[in-house]
């Protein structure tokens, strides 16, 4: 099956596809069954330079944009893998590149480019505030040349497989700021050092094989030089990272969507019931065709979100809409795929149930569909604020 954007960024697609061929379905199935982390796959992507795609050439990377990074993520998912194990580095990179100091870029980027360090984690969500991010309770209080962090985070992914995390914490109490989005800051946290002195990591077993954790901070001290950008402006900085994250996840869902359509089309041509291929029945054809149309349409919004992000134009609406459309399209494609595989859709060896679980996450994380609808209703259409 050829998608309408198959010929865009063909060199990148060919390179990532070649690498992904070395990690067939059996590999991803085994990692899923073992609840493991795809170390060999992530290492191979790092060695081939794909994980450093967005790092400028001066710091050892390829100097590509979010657009190209999104193609890499799309191809991983389209090849049957799950970018959820590795996409953190791409969207965190956007935050560090745009708001980090020159000294910070010199310190972190070359080591991330070689793979010596991973920057795979971003700590935003908290158990008692959920999507209401400006109410976060984790605080970072300046004491001389250090900040002292106290609080709790939940659902923080890849902490066990990352060296660094970007942490959002409140540096000025909510009661003392004019706008609720002010007074938060972002920091680079050395995860392995932090675990020795004030950070406790508790893994959360979950439906997808997604390494994610609860974090408890008790008087964790981090050097003041780890603050990214200006104190108090962290929420604005993190929004850039969140827009990049939503756009990349849109691309991953598009990769998933093509994977589901591809698998179900092939199966529907081969599976004979009542003396003919099941795909000869319009009841089977139409949901598959509809899924394909929706994935293709979502893809158009994804390119627009990427273009705007890379051009430093406002992209919040497009990033959210791309993520909404792509997550919905991949979920519809997943439903058609599992449905028309009949009983075999539930067998591990077909990989459909694994991808089905993986793509379902994106209706909820990193932002739920309701919150996207609310953003568009209020910020794009100007309807009255509901919260
Ligand atoms: C596997 C996984 C990995 C994750 N990784 C990370 C990570 O690395 N870093 C990180 O910071 N976070 C991470 N998250 C957290 C994720 O971003 C949140 O789960 C998501 O934003 C939803 O927040 P919540 O779970 O607190 O839901 P809540 O905010 O509690 O919302 C629950 C439900 O209520 C709905 N709802 C809430 N308010 C409204 C409203 N006003 N109107 C209509 N509907 C509403 C929501 O849409 C949602 O469906 C991860 C989550 C998961 C499951």
C-alpha cells in the first residue's frame, strides 16, 4: 500500500526502513511479552544517527527539523515498532534547542548525539492535578547555587532508560503570580544522580508495554545551572515541547494507521470464507477504505503542524488537530484491523492486538481528545472558557 506522502523524504524513509527490517515483528513481540525495553533497537537507531536527527551539526547531529524527525517516528511505527519507547528524545530536543543556553547545548548535545546520554524523559503530569497543569504542586526553591525540589509526578515515561529528564516545577507559588501560567520553571535533572539523593522511582505496570513511573521528590537538590531559560517562564517553554510531542505522536499514529490498513488489506484478500475472500464483501471493504481516507487526511494536518513548528510560527492549533485526527484515524484503523482478522486478531503472533493496545494510548496521552476539543473550541473558535 502506497500512501500519498510515501515519496516525501524518501532518503530518510529508505534508511529507517532498512534499519527496521533488522528488527522484525518477532523482535517487537518478544520485547512486549517480556515487558522489556527495546535496547538493541534504540541502540541501532542511535548508532545510525537517527536519534540525533534534530541536534544541529555543530553539536554532532544532523541538523534536521521536526518534519524529518516525524518521518523517522512514522516509519518506526509503520514497520511494526513502537516509537513510544524512544520519541522523548525528539521532543525534549526541541525544548533544549530553543531555550537552553549555549553552555547547556555544549554540555548536553554532543553526548546525546553519540548516544552516551539519553534525554528521553519529561516530567509534567502530577497525580492530584492531572491535565490542570498550572496547578502543579511540585516546587523548586532556590537555595544559593541549588534548587531544592519537593513533590510528586506520575506517568513519567522512560525514566529507567534515560540519563536526563526535563522537569517542570513551580518556582513561585500560584498565589503570588498574576497569570496562572507564570512562576513555573524547567530543569535538567540528572536521573542517576537524583536517585541517590532524593528521587524515588516507582514503576507503573500498564496495558501497553510502556515504561512509565511515579516519581517522588524529597529535598532533591539540583544545581542552579540546570535551570533552562529564565526562571518563571517554564510553562511557555514546555508548550513548545508539548506541541512537538503532539506532532510527533500524530506522525506515529499515522505510521500505525498505515500498518493496520496494510495488514488488514492483505488479510482480507487472502482469507476465504463462504467461498470468497472476505475483502470482496463491502461490509469489510468500507471500514478499511474509510480508515485509509482518514489516515491520509490526518497526514495533511501533520505536515502543516511540522511546517509551522520548523518555521517558528504558532502551531498549537495545528499540533493539537493533527494529534486528534491521527489518533482517531489510527484507532479506527486498529478496530477494522482486529475486527476483520476475526479470532486471529487476538492471537499474539499476528501483532494486531499489540499494535491495537499501543495505539489506543493516544486517545488519552499525551493529551486527551476532550482537552483538544476544548482547546479548539475556546482558543481557536473563541467560545466561552469552561475552566
Ligand atoms: C502510558 C502513559 C505515559 C505517559 N507519559 C507521560 C510522560 O512521560 N510525562 C508526563 O508528564 N505525562 C505522561 N503521561 C500523562 C498523560 O499526559 C496524562 O495521562 C494525560 O494528559 C491525561 O491526564 P490525566 O491522566 O491526569 O487525566 P485527567 O486530567 O484526570 O482527565 C481524566 C479524563 O477526564 C477528561 N477531562 C478532564 N477535564 C475535563 C474537562 N474540563 N472537560 C472535558 N473532559 C475533561 C479527560 O479528557 C480525561 O479523559 C503519560 C500517561 C500514560 C497513560
